[in-house]
C-alpha cells in the first residue's frame, strides 16, 4: 500500500510539472485592443515608424517609445499616434538577436510563430500595411514567459471614431475593406534558446525516474 501511494504521488508530481510548463503556452490569437487592455499588449502605433533604417531598428524604437509612456495614455510623435496599455513592460528593446519575418501573401489563416524553433523573446512587433500607408498600424506585445506557438492576425485595420484613432487595431484573418495585410513581424530581446524537444526530454526523464523509483520500492 505504501509503495502504491508513493508511486501515485510521483505520477501526480510529473503531471503537475508538465501542466505548469504548458500553462505558459499561448493558445489563442493575440488581440490588439488598447481600450480593453488586451493580454500581453504593450501598445499600438499608427502609422508605423520608419526610422531609424531597418525593420528591427524601427520596431525597437517604437517599443522603447511605448515603454517610456505612462500607463493607459496616448500621444502623437513624429507623425505617429502612440497608445500605451496598462500591460507591464520590461527591459529596453534592442536589435541584438532580433528575428524578423516578412513576405507574407494573402490567405485566410492566422500567422503562427513557433517559439520552440526561434527561441523565446521579450517583445513581439507586428506591422500591418506598408510604411507609406497613412492608416497602417503596428502592435507591440510583451510576450515574456510565453512558449510554444503564438498566433497573430493576418489582417488588421485601425479603429477610427469621429475621425480620430481609438488606439485599437481590429484583427481579421480574411481580407476586408480597409484592412491591411501583415507585412512583417519582429521578435526582440531573446530570453531563451529554441526548445529542441525539452518538453519531450522532461517527460522521458520523469517517467524513467518514476519507473526506477517503483522498482526500488518494490524490491
């Protein structure tokens, strides 16, 4: 009876550990609402900033501008409208180790970013519309702690009210009037290396230890 109870306890411990690891995975599409404080959303920018040169450089510049703003505020700077949510920030964004993806085509599914392949990061920046689109938009998320596959909308358009930006980006996965196709996404500030099957290794190690413990207790 004692052996059986210990075996059950070890099994429960393994399951709890795996569930804790999976709980940080992003299972839903990241939303882009300034007014309702979407989870992980640091803020939005309309239209996107195009300087300094280079996608990662101006994505980092926009992220740092948002980090320097007060919580739940908005302001205009250099021809762009910035809206900052209450979601907490982190370290200043840099281009060191940044991962940039572009060249997306029309489609009807969300954009998937597999952090098990890229490694984990502090920030994710998605740009909708080209740099010369006056109504294009950018969303910046603090994804620190998220693992697995992140999904973001393929299309988005800024929400307007009485001729002014509300700070919200309305995401879609199909083309609709006024929506812009995603042109790039950028991961900033690496926090971990690619998974490399760590979850599978953890499961194998845990089950192996469980089997050894059971044989030892029985003998």
